[in-house]
């Protein structure tokens, strides 16, 4: 790109940023939140339910009113396309619109609506871009109805994942494939597109879902990457016996074994505090789960995360050591059933986002953005395997998310879209 083209591109990015409309954004958030809205302010809109399908039609109608072309792929991912002046691969933004069984109105939905607000700003400013800009609403990011999460984005990047996803069943014995087919049937008026199409770059705007930005009094966050994660299943197998008649020194108590291991894991996490290791023992299953029977079987899960993969290697070695060292009459086994390396976003993308955030923050007299790592999974984690990808965060009040109390100040939501608009337009003119 020549110096003159660079200047023109920057001017367009600034112009787009200045045409973002906060009131329009708030109206869009409220309109989408009505689909599955609850009296407590939360939203219940699990993926591919009738409520979710109705919200998808709302998004389709909204995008078409903005002049967008609408497409859908075999995983029911929705794409809203504002054409460019060339046929170069598009710039992608967006997120997901499904929620937890009881979630908030911003998680995921904000990123989709922010993308549509960028298109509205471009329309208002009369700006054309070299590349098309596409806003995506990924299917089943949350993973609460069908597991795992991020099915839509991961299948887009690697279509070979889709057949296994289609076989997954929800609690009502409905397969993901059946739910997707219903969504496709209801979107017969939407053009079909293939999975894994070329994308020039991708930017996802999201609420932080944590307390870092709020504590730093920062309005915007430049996300440098996403933590690595490992999930383990630990099984302690002893012998169920009568709680009143079995002497303490003759028991094969699976709960005692599990609790002893848990205490050692928490102590290890405390020792790794400087490395920002995050440990969660999330799911516990006890057998026979009776008030007057010594537990014969205890299974629990471990979620451990860190931006440094070597810290997780140390954790696994420690887990191996304490399991091997525990002596009792029973058995302990563990397995790693999910592992994901850290995601590091490209430096040139981070530099651009920094510039976009600085301009938005300074115009609002809010100062510079904060650099941070995402502790949660996002669709951007998979898109980073497909094209240059990065993320922008806005603060979450109290760090709360996946909860009806999820909230971000309107002025922070506005600045996030301003930063996104600048970034997307700059990328779309490259």
C-alpha cells in the first residue's frame, strides 16, 4: 500500500469510528435481548431453540435492511455481508448470539450487534471499502445445549469436525444435526455458502467477562491472546461400606482420597500464583451418594488454565506425582480429555487495534487501553487457525458474566464499537 493509500485508509477508519451511534447500538441490544428476555434482566436463548431461531430471523431482517447480503453454511453460521469494491477475501467480525440457560444480554450478542453497527456507521458515512466486510453469528459458542462449545467456528475452520458434532445429543435426545437441519429449513430464503472459505482477517469484540479492565479503570482492552487450557477427569475407586460400623482405619474411602488430592492441587495453584495459574474443580460425582454410606466412587473434573503452556506441564507432572504417592486400599486414575495450547494474536493486528483504541479512548478522555489475556474461550481461538485474528475487550461490571447481572456501561460499549469500526475499515482497505 502506498503512503497516499495508507492516509486515505486511515481517514476512512477515523470517519467510520466517528459515525458510530451509541443510541442506535443500545436499541439494537435491547431488541435482541427481547428474544428470551427474563424479568430479572437476563436472557435465556440456548442455541437453535425456537427462541434462538426467532432471534436469527430478527438478525437476518436487520442485516437486509442495512443492504447486506445474507448467507448460511452447513453449521447454520449466519454471515451478513457488506460488499467491497473488489473480490478480495473479506474481513470478518462478529461473535455469537446464543446464551447460557440463564445468561446476560451482552455475552456474544454484543459482538454481533457491534458488527452490524459498524455497517450502519459505514452507510451513514458513505464509505466504501476494498474488501467486503462480513458480520458473523456463530452457532453454539456456549456449548450449554450441545457440547462442546464453539461448534460453529471450529467447524467453519475445519469442516471434518461437523459429522461428529451432528451426532451430539441434548438432554431431550435431539441431535445437533437435527437442530441444524431445522435452522437450515427455516432459512430457505438465505443463500447457502461453503465452510472454510478464505478470510483476510478477523476481529472479535467481546465483553471481558472478568475484572481486569474495571480494576484498571480502562475502557478498552487489547487482547494479546487466549490462555491454554487442559481438562482432566480424576476417578477415585474405593469400597462402599456402612458409615456406622466400619472403623476409620479400615475404610477405603474414595471421598477422603479425592479431598486429599484436591487440597494438594489447591496448594500447588497457590504456589503458582505468580504464573497466574487458574484451577477449578468443577464437576463432582459421588457413589452411592448416600448420607450413611462411605463413598465407594468419586469422580471429579479439573479445569486448569494459564497463558504459559509450561505451567500446565508442571501441573500435570504434579498431578501424576500426588496420584502415584497416595497410599490406600483403592485406586486412583486420571485422564486428560481436552487440551488446547495458548493462542497468540499477531503483533501487526495488535498494533492496529492499539491505534484504534487509543484514538477512541482519547477522544472520550478515557485514556489508553489495557493489554490483557483472555481467560475464557472465544470463537476467535479457532479463527486464529484460519486467518490473522485478534480481539477487543470492553469492561464487565464486577467481572460478572454468564449471569443475569452481566452489565457493561453504555459508554464503554460505544467505545468498543468505535475501536472495532476503525480496525475493521483499516483492514478492509488493505
